[in-house]
């Protein structure tokens, strides 16, 4: 299957700092990428849809100023958690969509905010 | 919120046994996907289904797209310890663009 690289795998940061997570589609171009949040033993919760060259579409209840998304190229989307707080600690996963509707996921980023 | 009912929530089986899990919805889906997630990793695509009635295999895994387009099942035959993980179904509705709706997951434990 297609490869989606997500970096970093884990990050620990102090409260109030910002953290950037990168998501790259390595062997295909993705006009659409998605960002999810996952709590332990729960399913994936869609946060936003990242569209190349345009603004991201956020799900209801997700603060767009808190979770900044940039999709500047067909192979890269970034999620920046701004002014992170302990309640933002979670597992964040990105995915990229191929033209055949298959969705491939990155390996996830475990964020811990102290 | 979640609109896919996935069952069972968890399963404890012996190595060699067959496993079956399913997802149902009150909505019609035009694509069904099945994923497996290991701890601390992102979900890995197992099988993709695009047409009602479609039956697709991937090694010991078999999945079907229900005729009503409101359900799908995944079977695992002759389970092995490395099958342990969480299995998610995901569906795409015609009206949802590229967005997927995920089931709550089935936690599979295989005892050697």
C-alpha cells in the first residue's frame, strides 16, 4: 500500500508552547489529507480536512485557531497545536487519500503536554 | 459523531479459531474500508470494498460489502497471535465527500 510518513512519533512539550506535526505522502500526491485525534481505547475522531492550496475544513467543536493546518503542497500537510495545554495531550493521526478513495494513515504522533 | 455500529467490542479467542466482526449503519455507504491498528501506531488498511455485494479476500481475511449498502463484515480465518489488535470499519457516504465515518473498533485478543 501507499506510504504516509508522520513526524514526530512522539513529542513532550511545556504548557503554552506550540507543536508542529508533519504528514507526508511519500509515493503519491494527495490533494486531501485528514487529521484525527484518538483517545486511549477509542475510535478516531476527525478534526479537520486539509485541502491543498485552500483553507482547511474543521469539524464542529474543533478550534481552528488552536489547531492550525497548512497544506502547502500535494505531499505535505502540517498540524500546529498552538499554546498547547495538558488537555491537548493525545494521539494525533494524519491520513492521505488516494484517487481510488483509499485512505492511508501515518503512524501517529503521541503528544504529551506538561 | 459515530454513526457506525461495530460489534463485537472485544473478542478473546484461541489461536486457530475463525473470527467474524461486522459494522452496521442506518445510512447507505458507497465505500467500506477495514483497518487494523496496533498500539501506538496508525491504522493499516486491510481491505477496501466499493460495490454492494462485493466479497474481497486478503490472505486469511475476507470482507463483504452488504447488499443493502448499510453493513459490512470482516472474517479472519485460522487466527494467529499477530492478529492481535484493534480492527476498525470505516465507511464513506455519497454525501460526505472524502470524509470517513469510523466504527468504534473491535479489540481482538488471540491466545496461543
